[in-house]
């Protein structure tokens, strides 16, 4: 916690370089190589980690053995060595940022109660919080949509924004980007990221790689700019801001070789969906992915960022692109100053971080893609890695429907015999069944059929950061308008760019007017549909879906399409490029084969096909040339200022937050109540009940939903008891500063399936003592009142998806002491430990099915009492309802020594507070 000093530098690597007339000090990898041996073929991402170790060598948290382990990695291409990574900065968005600031405020309260200065709790690393996850698509399809949504957002989130304004003045090193500015990842890419960071230490100006952790999974987007960063849970990010290193094993690095060029008509979105599918199949969870190959030469940073953004979807910790001429071109375009450009080039070349043609580092494993093989694609209906070629989109949906009707076998045979072309294999008349519903919209009578596209959203950081796909969407809209096509009346259309620069260039190109004519009016700057903030559908559409129990669709240019995320009534959700979003809005149904069927009729009654509207690469390139540096400089000149409403928010200046019992958004969390100077001993888990028995690919959306919730849910009942009307519920994500809402929302996703119940969807369980079915929250509270510990049991890939701290916090507050699964996703595993919940892994060949678990059993886990060690083996005893029992071993997924320390303290933040109190 003391003032930073230069590292020990046992290898004598501190050197100088001059760039733009300024002299910088840096820790030289080439000097380190004089002692360590040739480092030139170390992956670029590991060179960044090695520099981090050299710069922070102190003989304790970083010593020579850690540095040597990086060299040994070159020989073994993997390592079991734990290292301490100290990122340069932290990035937050408001959904994860608000509970982060709530925790900081609660930590200050705990320090104050201990008789110490609350200001001990203060970020030591720079923190930027971008308010981007709160705007909802309440209004759409008209010129006033943006203004109306901003007004509603400010009214709906007044308490949260007052709290963040308090944090802005209460904490040092903490900046807030106000609402209506952009998505955190795009703001990071276009403005905050520097590729090379600098600061003054001991009177010397140090230059070093820009690195960060963020409280959003898609922090990885910045990897496209040669900046190493990834998503962590809010808990881990808070610790990082308070001076704690990120504990990690030196990762395996998978090299992904890119060659060739995209064909005419193929977009960066198609490329990233292909990459995501390939890497998920490869298996890269917990690993770094690094892109290399001469295909990068002409790949702009916008395309790289699109690929890097979706690292969580392909399961990697990060998807890194090295620095080269494209990096400088982007920094120049986005208005970074000449001094930074000079430093980035000089530093990257001096450190061997500059990509040279033909250079191939050593990797743990590799795979390769010729971009010429990429085809037009979507992904869905509920996982980003499930790529569907555009040519098979109709067939895929119809097979889903056929399977749902119990006719999968015969229909699948037809699909295969026709090569997936269902125009012959499956008759459209199959879908003209009673579920089709009549509805009237804006005076027009129509029918809503299965497969109807009810949401078409150009949204999310993944694609709105990329001018080529945004211009393509605008150009397609222009050609559609010229031919007299219109969006189908049941489609809810929206355009939510990641920054105001997108609006600037669409207007300059004259394309915003065409998008407006098709209903793609600006609805806000932020993460909308992709995070579940799609807002309500028109009442007539919702009624038709419910009355007909229709399986309908959304098409969005996002990165997430998990069950129940986009809208609770929309069962199938398809990720697509922005121009395909426009095309499907025109077609109105995913059963329209865009490669064969017309999207509609022109003014003369002639059929219009997608190929008639799709812009050429030349047309797109000419439009992209209209993106200018002055647009970025204008929009980011006052990025932290906000509008008059934001500026008018008044908050008291105080170190300690004034909690209000009346608030339904911000409540003092119970995590630090009764915090002693030393942690209580960890005890074995005895006779625990199973709260939920879950399958594979349970996401953090399933565990801690981010979208809307119903009045009869535990969270809805709580808010109504506090006088909040259902129309004012807002979303789970916006209520993350109130633990009473969030613990009631844990395991409350409308699509989660608890195998303790037969055929029941939603957040329910069986309260075993009485056999009664009830909401998971209600059962947990009954068990807690009895003093009964709880466990959750699941299948593979537990905790995939967003870096959602409440998925771990809520689990702990429900009284769950352990989660036992076949495998874990990286961030959620870490978050569980950070909240004092142990993740345990079944050994190979053992799972809930082989153990014949029904949820009626009690669970005892032995081996926790005593000295907690990384990856230790524990013993689980399962006692069945008939009194018989069986035993098996479990592997603790506390992977590092630091994680063991945090777990012993009941969580990482508890450890930090205790350490600060000791040092004060």
C-alpha cells in the first residue's frame, strides 16, 4: 500500500529510449535476454507478462524463479508456475461498476468502524467507469426515440447515478464517463487505450505496455489494439484497484494463423463467428489465443477488435493481436497525439513487440484459417459458438421447430437428403398451423408466424465499433429504400451505436436517413439488446406470441444470445452482421431463405433479393473513407462532462457514503458485518442439501440474470413490498447495488432447468424436507433458518458468459458453500473463490448422472478443515434418501496459493480490508 518504487531489477534491464524528443525509461526484454537466452520467439502476449514481472520484481511477490519460468515456458510450451500480474489500469461498466463502488463504500464503512481513516480504501490504479448498460429500448422507430430513452434512463436510474456521482468525488484515481456517451469497450478502443502506458516513478518517466482488467467479459476487445487485457469479476477488479495483483498461472498460448483475404460480400462478423466456432471446438478455456500470420497485414484494427471482443464466446482468456502498422494507422485515425504514436512505434520495436512479416512465435498449439474460406453466417439459437451458414439458416430453424414437435427423426433425414435445402425437404405448410396469430399494428392487419423476427437490433460493442459493417448496413438500407422496401410491421428495430462517432460518420455518408426510413433510428449509445435491455415489444406482438405459444426470433449484431437474455418471450436469438440485421428486418422471418427467397417486392411488384441490395467491397471502402479523425477528437474532447442533467446531479462531499434504508437501488451489503481481525477457521461441509441440480453450459445469465423480471418473482414481490410498481422495476442489472434484489434473482432465470424438478423451467427447486416446489430463494432462506449448508451440482462449462460478480455474491448469500461441477469457466470460478465459495470438480468419469443424483441426497465434503492447498483432493460422501451412501474424490479448483489465502479469509475483499487495517 506504500508509494510505488522501481523494481529490484536483478537482471539490470532498466534502459532508456527516445521517442518524439522525450526520453523514457523501460525494462528491456533484449537486455533480459542477455542473461536468460533468446526470447524472440516467446509469444507477444507472454512478452507483455514478462515485462510486467521484470518491472515489479520485489523478491517476494515476484522473484527470479517467476522470471525463469517464463523462459522455461519456451521449452515446454506450458507452465504450472503461478505469477502475479499487475495491470496498468481497470475498466468498469455501470452494471458491474455500481456494485463495485458499493463494495468500496462498504469497505470504507468497515474501516471507519474499526477506528481508522476511511480514505485508506481508495483505488491505487487508474479506474475508468463508463455508464453504458442502463439505457433500454423503451422507444424505437421514430426521431424522438433517443431523446425519450435518455429521459427515461435518467429518471429510472436517478439513485444509481447519484451514487456514482458521489463515488466520482469521493475516490481518487476514479473517473466516470456519463450516460449517453458510448459502450465501455468502444470508448476504451477509441479513446482510453494507449497501447503504451507511462507514468513517473522515482523521478523517472517509465514506459510500459498498456494492460488492464475489466469488469466486463468483453474487455478483451482492446486486444485488437495490442493492449493485453481481459475480463475479471467485479470482486477481482476491486482487489486490483486496491493494489492486489491478479494471481494467475502462466497460460498456454494457442496460435491462430490468419492467411488470405475475405471474399466479396463477406464481413468481419462472418469472420469472427467462424473463428469462435473453430476455437470453441479446439478448446481454449483458460488459455491465451494469439493471432499471427501475414493475413494480418491488411486486417484493420476494427476487424481485429471484432475478433478480440468475442474471446469470452470462444472461451479464451484473451485474443491478442501484436502491434504493427495497422495499430499506428488506427491510433492516428482516432486522434491520438503524435507523441503517443512515436512512443508506441519506438517502444514496440525496442521490446520485440512489433509484428514483423513471416514471424512465427512458439505456441502451445496452433490452428489456421484462410479467410477466403469464410462464408456468410449467423450464430444461434442460444450459443454464440453455434455458427449457422446463411445458406442453412432456414433449414436450421425448421429443424428446431420439427424437433420441438417431436418429429425430428423423419425431418432430419429429409434435411440431410436435400443437403440442408429445406425448400424441397420440408413443406412450408407445416408451419401454417393454429399457432400463427392475427394481429393489428398501426392500423395494419397481419399474421405473426413461427420464426417471425420480432427484434432486429444493430447493437453492441462487437460490431458497432467497426465502420465497415456499419456502413454496409447503411448502404443496404439505402438500396432497400430506393426499391421501396419496408420493414415488416411486427419487427422492433433499433440502432444503438457504441460511440457518437458512429452517428457522425453515418450522417456524413448520408446513410442515417436511409436507416431511419426503415425504423433503425438511434435509440441510445450503450449496450442495449445484447445485455437484455431490448425493452418491451408492442403489446399486440407480445399477446400474439403468448396466445400462440409462438417460437419467434431476434436478430442482433451482438455477441450474446443466451436463453432468456434478449427478451423473455423470444426463444431463438441469432447473432449476425449489421447488414444481415437490416435484411432480416425486411424479410420479417428467419424462415425466409435470404440466399434464395425475395426479401420483398419493389414498387413495380418485382421480387427483390439480398444480392440486389448487398453493397460491394468497393462501395463499403468508399463509405469508410469518410470516417475522419476530427470526428473522434470532437466527440472525445469532453468525454467526462456529460449533459446538463448529469451535471445537475447534486451529491454531498464526504468520504463515507450516507446509506438510505429507503433506497431500492443502493443498500449497504452484509459482506463485512462482524469482520474480525483474523478469519474464522474453514470447516468441512457436513450434511448439506442440494439447492440445484443443473446440466451443462449453465451461464452466468442463468445464475444471475441481467434482464427484466416478473411481479410474482421473489425480486418482484420484494420491490412491491417496498412500494415499487412493476412498471418501475427496471432490470436486474440496474439493481445490482441492492443485495436484497440480487440474492432473490440468483438462479432465477426464466430458462434455467433444475433437474430436481420434472419439465419445469425457471428458478425453482424442491424443498426436500416437505417435498414442496418453491422458488430457489425461498427454499434457500428456509435452509438457512435451519442452519443447513447448501451445495449446487452441475455439468460441464459451469459459469460461461459474462463476468458477473453477482453470480458469485448471490450464491454466497443464499448459503451455498460449494459448487460441484464437471468443469468451470475461468472468471466465474475465480469469482466463487473471491466470495468464499469453493469450486470443486468431479474427477474424469464421475458426474451427477453416474452418481444417480436426484437432489434428495445429503452431501458431506471432508478435507477443507486445516491447511487449504491449491488443487488439493477432497472427499465427498453422498448419502441417499434410503440411507445408503457412496464416496468419491473431488478436485479443488482453488488453483493458486493466492486464491487459497483469499478463500481462507472468506473472500478476496475481506483479505484486503484486513491487510489494510494491519498496515494502517
